[in-house]
């Protein structure tokens, strides 16, 4: 049990130290930097990351009327996999990527509203929510904090990065 507490406690202590140092550099209290960094900045990064697959999809879409067979062969020589897609299929993918990004944006807006200022109320509301999740998951507040603000954040960034890379290997030729 002590080893488990150490495994959770050390990364949590590192995160707290990082936030305290960052707050000190910016002239913010621990409560303020926790809200700014963990909620506002990380949330904004997730929204931007959710837009990247849409932008990559648009960048890798070409209209058939603008492409000759030679230009398709040139694209293949550069290592792209050319996928012929009907306009309806292209629109469905386009809409799915827009909806995906809008879900992140809506969640970010909800989070900004739910954890609105003043600082102490925002911080206390966040701590209260994390403690409620910890009770529900039957684990510690520190573990929930690490799971959400480190592991889940990194997982979502990695997922969007992989999605962008997978889209990047293809050129969608709209017919």
C-alpha cells in the first residue's frame, strides 16, 4: 500500500510543484494557476487538437476535376494513398470532423461556465467535483487528478495526433 501511495504521490507532488513554480513566475496563487493551467489552457489545447483532424482532412482533399492522371501518379510517388470518394461520402466525413470539433468546443464552453470565477469558488468547485469522482471510483483525489489532468489529457492529444497522421497518409479525391 505504501508503494502505491508513493507511485501516485510522487507524480502528484511534481505536478503541484510545477504549478506552484509556474504560478510564482506569473504572479498567480496556486488556486489561480490551477484554474488557468489545468482548466483554461489544457482545455483550449484540447479544442485546438480536435480541430486538427478537420484541417488535415481539408488539406488532403482534392477535387477530381482539378487532377489529371499524372498528378495522381505524382501524389502516389510521394507516398500518399489516393482514395476516391464520392461527394456525399466526403460531406459525411467533413460533417463528422466538424461535429467532433464542436463537441470539444461545447465541452470547453460548459467547463468555462461550470468553473467560472471568482477564483476560490472555481477552485473549490473543481476540487469538490474531483473528490466526488474519487469517491465514485473508490480511489484517491490525487489519482483522479493525475488520471484527468495528465493521463486523459495526454491520451486525447495522442489520439488526435494519430488521427491527423492517419489522414495525412491519404489523399481524398472527391469525384
